[in-house]
C-alpha cells in the first residue's frame, strides 16, 4: 500500500510539473514581426506610364492615367470618373506632350464641383510646365483655361515649378535665373504665385516680393563724406612767410 501511495504521489507531481512547463511555453512572448513601412512601388503595365487615384467622396473616384507606345515623350492622358453610387462612369482624354508630374484635386470656387488639375513637364527646354484643368459637374468635364505666365512673371523663369494646394488655393513657386540659354545662372530667389477661381475663371496673385527684373543693374550708393573724413589742406612755412612780407610792404 505504501508503495502504491508513493507511486501515485510521484505521478501527480510529474503531471503538475509538466503542466507548468507547457503553460510557461505558451505564455512566452512571440517574436516581433518586422514589417516594411515603405509601400511597394506601383508597377504599371505597358502602355501605361502614370496612374493616380483621387477619392473626392465615398463612391466618387477619379483615376488619372497617361499612356502611349512607340514614343517616350509623346502620348495621351485620360481621367476615368467613377460614380458608383449613381452608376455613372465617364472618360476624359487629351493629348500629352511630355510626362505627368502630379495631379491635384481642388474646389477653389467653393461650388461643390471638384476640379482636377494635371501638372505636366513638357519637352520645351525653356517653358517646360503646363497645367490641364477640368471641373466636373454631374459627371461632365468642363475644360478650364489655366492662365499662362505674363511677360513680367516670365522674367527669370526657367521651369522647375513646384505646385501644392494650401487653404483651398493652388500655390506655385519656381526659382529665378539671370542670363539666357545655357549660361543662365540661378539667383537664389523664388517667385510665388497663388491661383484662385471664380465663375470658372482663374485669378493669379503674386505672393513673393522678388525683383522681377532680374537683369537690372543696381548702382552702388555713394555715401557723403563726413567733415571728419575730409582731407585737411596744409600750408607750408615758406608760403606763410611770403604772404606776411607782402602784407608788410603794403602797409609801408
């Protein structure tokens, strides 16, 4: 009996130890899973070169694409408008000379109709930025005339534009250059423009206070000399004596 009781006690102890071991293994923290924060780069199949999805509202999406075969610098763009809530789908296309840099969604006139702005880099070596602008009303695209730079705004312009949306308006800035052709050099200044819209017409306002005439020659300012800095004239001892003798003869 004693041996049986001892065997049962040892068996029970072994079961308790085994249970503790299994529980400890289960409670061990799992190794952290390393995830790559950078999303994979989108790969487009030929003949597509660019794609960006803009979601204006739930169920209303705009897919902007560029495509073309045979010519790397020529092609076309298309805006695919999907209104899944209203079961409406439309396509807007246009010719493209260059490449799409970015696409922006705005409502600058606050009429509830979205505007799609496509920034492109053209093959022109001097004025190499163009913007296609469309306003969508009930699924229909109305093309807007994006204003060209005036002669004053073009002074010192060599491209390299940057666009961004700020407080519902489109902001544009670009570096200024002096000279022409390949000898043009950056001045370190930038010109900033702000675009707003009313009644489907763009208004342009210059934000920066740069010197638009970058080729102007600034003349140095010559400061007047102070009295202390004026040269002092010295008379020699010989001249003083001659003057004194002449004065003495006149008295006589």
